[in-house]
C-alpha cells in the first residue's frame, strides 16, 4: 500500500496540478552542469518525478534508470520518453519502503534532486561506482524554521559525504526556477579503493 505522501504526489500528477509545472521545467542546472562535464555512463535518478532530469540525461547519451513512487509520474515519464524516442528504464517503487534495490558500485552518476530520505544516502553512495558522482539537492531550514522530515539544517548535507571528494557544495537559494526555498547542494565523487 502506498504511503500517504506518495498517494498525494500520485494524485497531483494524475490531476496534472504539479505535473504541468514539472513538464515545463528545465532540468536541474546543477545536474546539467555536472553531467555535461562527464562521459556518459549509467545514471540513476532517484525520486525522478515526471523525469525532467532523466530525459535530459538520456538525450545526452546516458543509460538512465529513473525511480519514483508515484505511478502517474512514471507514466508521464514513459510517455515523454517514447515521444522523444528515448530509452529510459522507468521504475515505480516506494523508496521509503526499500522497493528498489540500488546495486552496489553500478552507477556512474546518482541524482537525488529535491528529495530527502536520510536513510537513502548510504545505499545511494554504495551504488556509485568508484570515481563516480552523486548529486544531492535538499531543502534546508530557513532562519527561524522548525526542523521537518523533508529538510536538513544548514551544514548537515556535507556530513553525509565524509571521506568523499566534494567537488561542489553550496547552501542558499536554489538556482532552479522550479524551486524557491533555500537548499543545500552537493556534488561528490566516490573515492577509488586504496
């Protein structure tokens, strides 16, 4: 059974309340800038929504698997990929219930954009191949704001990447027209084994 939050997202996508803005949204600028500097390989887009990032990656030669718990979002992504002649492995899975297994050391790029699930960091990091990249963008508390399940405190995101090479770290307003809240952004490279 879907958790309440996934049901809400699924309903939004079915009613096209959220999907309209998501369909028009450009891919996440940090993902574009990062992926454009890498040779295309295997990419995993976690909590992909209607696929703005997955579609961009596939259009630029990446072998993409995109995962989201909202069936309506995945249906939209599949239709958009088919319209563009793109092959994307689009998977319906509730990440909070561990319905998608992230294979260890398989992915050259893992993206977790505007999605916070604290216990997903470790499996996502294990899924990155040595030398591969993980991009994470999460909302952070604004001054005076109480902690919440979908936000980190400023300074917390980097702590999840101890021992990794941090290529980019920023906190502040998102450089993304689809998001207006304060965010923490990180691009980190998994080290090679010694």
